C-alpha cells in the first residue's frame, strides 16, 4: 500500500488520518489525480471517528471538508454519491452532538436529499435506497426544528420507497423498511397521534420479527433496531396507561439487549442511553425497569407504573437518570443510521387538482427560491371511534345519517359547477358551508367522514386558488393531503387516486406561492401514486399519469432542475402521443401542452435547433377546427408559452416558426376565458 492509498476496512482512524494528510499535500499539487481519493479518505475518516465517544465535533469538521472536496469534482455519479453520503453523515453528526446547530443540520440534510434525487433521476443503481435514508435523516432534522408536518411528509415518502424496495423473493430490504416504519411511528407519536403511531410501530416490530426468522442471521444493528422498536411500543403503551400490554414488549427489548451485549458488549452503551433518557434502565438481572421504581420513589398516575422483565428491583446508576425532557408516553426515536458504506460506489424515484397546468411566460427567466416554512396542521383531528361525551356527561349526537352526506355532496357539486363556469369566487361560499358540515360529520363516522372532509377541502382549495386566495388554498389542500395519507392504509383502492390528485394540487399551490423547492415532494408523490395506478389499470390512469408528469416537469423547471424536467416532459409526451393515437379528439389538448413544454425545456437547456420542431407540431395541432382543438383549462398559459417561444425562435434564426407560434398565441388569447379562473 502506498502513502496515498486509503486503507481498507478494519483500519484505525490514525492509519486513515496519516494517509489523508499525505493526500492533502498531493491534491494541492495535482488535484485532478488526488482529489477523488482525498474525498474518499475524508469520508472514511469522518464516518469512523463519528462512532467514537466525544469526537462528534471532529467528525463534523472532517465531513464538511469531504463535502467541499466532492463539490470541487465533476458531477459524475461517483462524486455526487460521495457528496450525498458526506452531507447525510454530517447532518446526522450535527443532529446528535450540536443542539445549537439544528438549523444547519436541517439544511445539510435537505441538500443531501436533493443530491440523491438527482442521482435517482439519472437512474443510478442503488440511489433510491440512499434517497430513502436521506429522507429519514431530513425528517429527524425537520422535527428537531419544529417542522413536524414537513418531517412527517419526508418520513412517509421514505417508507413508501422502502416498501417498494423489499425483494418479495428473498426478503432483502425488510429491516430497512422496519426502520423506516419505526421512524414514522415515532413521528406520529410526537405529533400526538398515538393510535396511528402504535399501528406503525407494531408493523415495524412484525417486520423485524419476520427478519429474525430468515436464514443468514442478523447484524447487531438489526437487533438494535428491533430492540428500540419493542421498547418504543412498550413505552407508548405505558404512557397510555396500558401497563399489562406493555410488559411483553419490554421483555422482548430486554432479551434483545442481552443478545446485543453477548455479541458486542461495547454496543449496549447506546441502547442504555436510549432507555435512560426516557426514564428506564436495564437492571443487573437483565430486566427493563422504570427509574422511579429503582429509586424507590412512590408511584404516580402520570409516570411509569410497573417493572418488567426478569426482576423488579435493581441498583441505581447515575448514568441511567432520565432525561428531564422525556415525558410519559413520548415515543422513542431510533439511534443513528449506520455509518457502514465505506466508499461512495454505485449507490441505489419512487414516484407516487388542477387539470391543465402548463408552463407560462415565467419560463423566460429563473424564479426565486424561498426557504421552507412549517406545514399547516389540520384544523380538526378525525379519528374512528365513538362520539365524544358532551359537557353534561351525556353522549354527544351519534354519527351523521345519509342526509348529512347528501347535503355535503350537493354543496360540493354546486361549488364546483360555479368554479368551472368561471365564477370561482362564488364557489367559495357553498364549499365553505360544505366544509363546516363535513367537519361535524367526520367526527365518529370513520373512513366515510374522513374522505368526505378531505374531498371538500380539496375542492375548496381549488376554488380559493382560482379566485386568487392562494394562502387559504394551500392550507385547505395541505389538510386534504394529510387526511388522505392517514387513510391510505385503510382503503388503498379508494384513497390512492384521491391522494394522488390532491398531492398534485398541493404542488401547484406551493408553486403558486413561490415555494418551488417545497412543491417538488408532493408533485413527485402524485407521479408515484398515478404510476402505481396506471400499472394496475392503464386504461383508467394513463392519462392522469401523463398529466401529473407534465406538472412535475414544471415544478422541476421552477426549481432549476432542467435536465430532470426535460426527462419528465419527454415521458409525459410519449404517453400523450399514445393516448392521442387511441382517441385523437379527447387527447389533442394534452398533446399540445406537452409539445409546448418540450420546446420550453429544450430552450432552457440551450438546445436552440431542437426547439422549432415541437413548437411547429403544437401549432399544427392547434390549427384544427375549434370544436376539436380546445386546449384545456389553461388557455392563457399555453398562449403565453407560445408567445415566448415565438420570441425565442425569432432570436435564434427561425423567423417562419416564430411567426406561426406568435399568430397561434394571439388566437388563443382571443379565445381565453374571462379573468376569474
């Protein structure tokens, strides 16, 4: 091994650091040759020392340097993967060791996610799994800074990616799915949604148990994840006063803790810390016991009530004092993700309203980015269960009857009719009335009430957006999306298309407020959901998939991700061509929009000679008789896009194509609906 060769697995931090020092000198004189190896060495060194007690600050500095090195390198897949890993591990390290740097950790994690999204868009093997890991880290950092709804969105996205990556033949990927489900349960518990949290934590536990029975054994990390999941369920049940149910989960966690200690004694310190910060410790006999019990403190109704495991007494240990911030019933957040990957090799999109969203004159220049803001919480919590007791102690009125839902449906239909007739400002009133009725009907009415409320919120959001009330529209659609997500597991066949449509609309609402980066996640989710639906029923959902791909391309373009935007547009166009061949009259508008957007994407990338052809094809389609060439909702947007393309073509030496595009734009403007939509 030469002085510039990074040692392999098993090397000590000191050995790697000596090589890194040599590589720094060499990279100063010959960066083209030695920078890639320096980045790899720094990544190895930072990841290794982050696992050593008391060295987290050093790890952050080294990982920062690694990220800086990878940023200097060409954007090849290997170098981008190195950057993604360095950023993700820096965000982890900052989250664990630096309370005052939580915002920096969040933005670092957000950048890591964007890097992995780029690699997923390029089809790099392994990048989807890495994206899921980065999303989980981002979810944790968002939670640390109070952005709980956005954290829930990112963690939910990670769970769906993990679910799709499980190999149904040999079960590969199950423990990663279990870890993601565990994070989702933790997040739901932190938001006070204990019922849903328990469902996901128990599901995580069942996946861990399945993996335990598989051939090949489990790593200490897998055992640790299983132990923390079991402890989290027990801890949450204790907080809910369900002591008897909690005991077997604590016993399971204690047994796993013992197994970890037998395999790798040094590893148990982390799990002891997790238990202690929530008011528990492992006793000398191997049971898990509440700190109050060990200290002999009197029992209280608000604290942990009982001991579990092999014994009921133990000796106190100062290191096991509970975290003052821990509260009864608080969920347990799992430990750090592994630091396993040694070199950024080929790493591993899960893609899951407004109808005719198209690019407009805004394409002419870059749009400003805005920072993230906290997501809006739903105005009412809708859960299954009996009606709550009234103030006198008598039961509140029972679930609503059919007449209530008929009235809600009637008001929705009336509001949508007004909106689609070009009077969205008048549509807001009946839809607001429908919303008040739907909120009342949703209490105690289960799935039907939740879906009625979500549909009404979605429709109200569209009417508010079309009448210029953008902030209110975002609030309504955001709540609809969260309600649908909560009910997806209960009735996936019913909820999936509704969630897909609302997610697409949420992307449009965020983009309308200039939050282009935030708009990408729901737009991507909509594509992923419609992709699943179109795979199962192509005739019913290919058109929807084509539409939301077109919208995703706009969101990507607004976020300055032009290569990915072009790819989404090309896929949308291919689908629109197939649909148009099957039914020319119905799908002519969508094909015209897709062709125009393809021309815009190519123009953005400076592919001057490739802009004229799709523009000319769109113009030819729009010359067809008016009865057959109606261009959909966004006539004005299509006209503005063609007008801009006319300017662009004239500037780049295509006067005839420019003239045709400008004439078509003027004709569309004359046919555009009156202001109001």
